[in-house]
C-alpha cells in the first residue's frame, strides 16, 4: 500500500505477548526496518535493543545468550547491558568499551501484551500508553473477570500491506460494519473526540426490535493510543474487551495483533476458556480481522476522498489528528 506519509511512526506499538518472551532466552525481531533483539533477564525484566553487536556486527538474537541482566554476543562473548552499554569483554575483563552503545527501545508489558516505544530518532516517550482495563472506568470489571487472552483468543497476522493509519481510520467509519463484518444493522457513530494522543469514540448498534431508532442494542467504546492501535469494550449482552494493533515491519508491511478478553462463565475460575466459549469466540469474533484484511490488502489510499456528509467531519478530523505522529517526512 502506497501512502503519502512515513512508515516510521512515533508511538507505542505492540510486538507480541509476554509468554513469547521466555526468561533466559533471546528473541530476534524486526520492526520499523530494524533488526532487534529482545531478552528477558534473570529477574524477569524484558529488554529490547538493536540487534547487531557493535564489535563485528553479529546478531545478538541469533545464538546470543542471557547472562544475568545482560545479553552476550555469540561471536566473541561481548556483553551488553539493559542500558545498551558494553559491560564486559571476556579477553579484557577490566576494560569494557564504554564508548559503545546499542539503541534501546523502552518496553511496556500490560496484561500479557508487550509494547515498545518507537521514535525515528530514538527520542524517549513523551506520553504514556493507556491501560487496557483502566481506560474505561465506567466498567468496573477487571482482569480476573475475564479468561486469558493469550493464546486462545489472540492472533498475529504477519507482513500485511497495511499502514497503521489505515487501521486507525476505522474509528471514523461505522458504515463498513454492515458490509465488511456482515452486521445486521448499520451502527451509528454516537460520540467522538480528540484527547491529545488519544482518539475516543462510541459507536451504537440500533435495536431492530425497538420503535425508537435511537435505542441501541449494543455500544462499542474504543480509545486509539496514537496510531499503534486501539483498546475497546463492548457494552451489551457481553462486555468483552479487545485490543487491535498495527506495527510497521518495513516500508509497506506491518504485523497486526488482535486479542480478546472474554468474560468468565459464572463460577469458573480457570485461566483458559472452556471449549464451547473458544469455539464461539473463534467463529463470531476472531474472524473480524480477516474481514478487514479482505479490503485492506487491495485498497488504494485516497488523499482527498469523496466523503458523505455523515462521515466527513470525523474522518477528516481524525486524519488531521494523525499528523502529530509523523516526526519524519515520507521517503
């Protein structure tokens, strides 16, 4: 997908789920056009930094070892600390090269999801990632009221030709639910607002059985955290929560991450959902990302779209809001 803005977007972006990052092991990653290494140290702390050793360029995620809170290069044993600095050279143990430093990416783990902060020039975070469960205080349910999201209710779709802004623009597009997701009624965009680095909206699904067209059978509350993704909750028969994110891999490709937290059945204290719940969520909800991808994979970005009166203002306002996350011009 060709877009008139950079793929090196600023913000918080998901890179996986906590159980994928095992203590004492390195993990090779590739995002924003860069090779990265992730490792969990002996105290459980998770670290992400540029992957190639400053000595002779070996990839720390391909055969590297975790030693206490450091990652050791598989080539010559040079060790790098969580701050990215060289801490130890085995054949000159008293003289690490203090001038060398790997780029470190700030990491956040939240309810089993892992995020990194990305800025094209390596600047530190300028805003906080909102909490998946704390962002909707009107709903008092917490993590213990839901089955775990990973692995049963989580999906990763790799290398898709989708830019994060395309995913974010769904927030201003309630009409597509009927045609893309086969909703029985067309939802209405009831509320929307910009809140600094967040975009909040509420969409309502009219109750087809009611005489009042403004009576809603279901409401969908969602908060975008920059262009990295959105956290959402459904208000209705089920109050399931979800997160849907988009993280650039290279110019023209992104990984999509999708997780659902489904309410526990009464009296069930198990972490994993029962089979009947798994089957229902898989069939009715986890497939929605594939619905969107059926459009996004072949979509052309239109800079000056011919919008209807209903969606013009929220759509164009969202596009203007999105410009704050581009700190470098397009290539």
